[in-house]
C-alpha cells in the first residue's frame, strides 16, 4: 500500500522539523564506546528513510550515513536459521521469552535451566543462532548470510566494515565468555571461535537507512519483496521475527517502545533502528547517540513522534 496523499503532504512538510526536534536529544546520549570503532560515529547525526510497497520513498536528515547493523542483523540470521533448520531445531537452542536483563547479560544461562538463551535477539541467543547457519565453515556461513542480506536490501554491494569487525573481535571478552558457557551447556554447535567469527561478521555488515527500510519492507509485506515480487522469506518465519521484534527488539525497553510507538522494531548499538508499519512501509533510522538501554535516543524520540502524529501504532 502506498503513502496516501495526506500522508505524503504531512511527511514532506513536517518530517524535517520532527527530525530537527528529535536531534536535540542526541546531546543526552552517548555513542557505544565499548566497541571502540563505534565511538567514532557522529554524535548528533539523525536520519530516517521510509519506503512504501510501490517503491515511493520519503527521507530526511542524515539518512545517507553508513553504519553497521549490529543487533539488527539478529532478526535476519534468526530467519535464515529457521529457513535452514525449521522451528523445532531452532527453539531447542533458544527460547521465546524476554529476559528483563541487559542484552549482553549471561546471568540466566547459569541460573535458569536448561541453560539456553531466553530469546534469539540477546547476544547469547544470537551467538547460538549463528551456530545454526548452514555451511561447511565460517567463511561459507558468512557468505550465505551476506548474500541473504543483499537480497533483502535489494543491494548487492552490501559488505562488511572490517574496522568495526576487528574492533568487535578484539574487545569481545564478554561475548566469548557467553559462547564458551553455551558450548559447555551443550547449546552451541561447532567450534566457539568459528561461531563467533560468523557473529562478528554479520554484526559488522554496513548499511544505510535506505537499506534498512528496504529490508523492513520485506518483513512488512510478509516475506515478499513488493518491489521485485520475489518471495524471500516464508510468511510463518516473518510472523515469528516480527513477534520477537515487539517483545524483545528494543532490548529491555521493548515494553515501553511498544506502548509509545507500537510498531515491530529492532535496534543496534550503532544507533540504527529498523521498523515498519505492517502491510504498508519499511522504515530505517540512524542516530548514533544511545540512551541507557542501548537504543538511539534521538531515533526513539523521532519514532514516538511519527507514531503519534501519523497514528501508526498497531495497538
């Protein structure tokens, strides 16, 4: 479904002002310094790109800024793992529930039996999911993931930011600890360092807001790319992914985001947010300054404004 004439008129007139008003919030956040390369991102940047099912686009702000997917990639590796293995095999390795803990917490892996990650969008869960991607080795798995992401984004030039990849790998002590605990718990398939290499690579795939919006559009359209007509994801797996996005996609601020915005979404610590109006639009946002929950502080504010002013909440 395309933008209505009224929506186009409002967005073309108001979106730049809404971006500027939300950008002010950036001064209250911080870039993700625990991955040193991410700390170099422009603190005050904010951009948004929207695309409807007929290919019409509306954008504003710093939407051409390149950034890495980080945790946004977890939505799509989950989908690929489901396509490779089916639901039963995947959900023997990860659960379906929010944690209430930070995205990089490993507390419940020890405290709650059977010691599997609570869901596939926290770090421990995404590492387990990375081990389920089919391929003879890390290079083949990584290549399959990149090709899948390229098809979803309609962009065969997507590649890795190798500086971010190395920065993540060099500082990943906590993720390594999780991975070895998962291996000890019998959750992780394959060699730990090979699995982590797959994980670091897919987190380091470089995109812009347009790429995110196009990937979101495929989810909004139940797995079919409405621009090309290609069926890329089975509808059932899109349903699973979108449900996780509502319940777990914004870390442990997911409930608040569901109330204030009311759209399926996934954030990453680069400041990206992928969201959508199901059946209508894909939306990509970048705002590198993060709030205390690890979400883009200006990006969340902008989406709250859009949802309220355009009446886009699903609830």
